[in-house]
C-alpha cells in the first residue's frame, strides 16, 4: 500500500520540525527527569506523580512517533 504524503507549506514544515525538536530535545528529557525524581519518592504502586509522569511520557512518545511519520512523508 502506498503511503499518502502529508502536504504542508514551508511555514507548516518549520512548525512541524520545531515541534519535533522541542519534544525530542526538551520535553521528553524533562519528563524523564520527572519520572526519575518520582521514583526516588519510594513505593511506586502508590505514587500518583510517578504514574502520571509515566502516562504522560507514553503520550509524548506517541506524539513524537506521529511527527516522525508526518515528517517522513512531507511534501512542501
């Protein structure tokens, strides 16, 4: 099955690239630190901050994969 391209303007491409870079270089590393900090608080089964951070990390990684896919198929 052929993949459908994602059509964007040059400005749209810059926006996608900036969002991807922000997630990969800033947001996800910061979330990893938050998860590590929450781990230090002790019992993970009753640690709401840890669970919330893990859930958010899954969402962020999913968003990153979605952006990677769009950028791979982009046509300006």
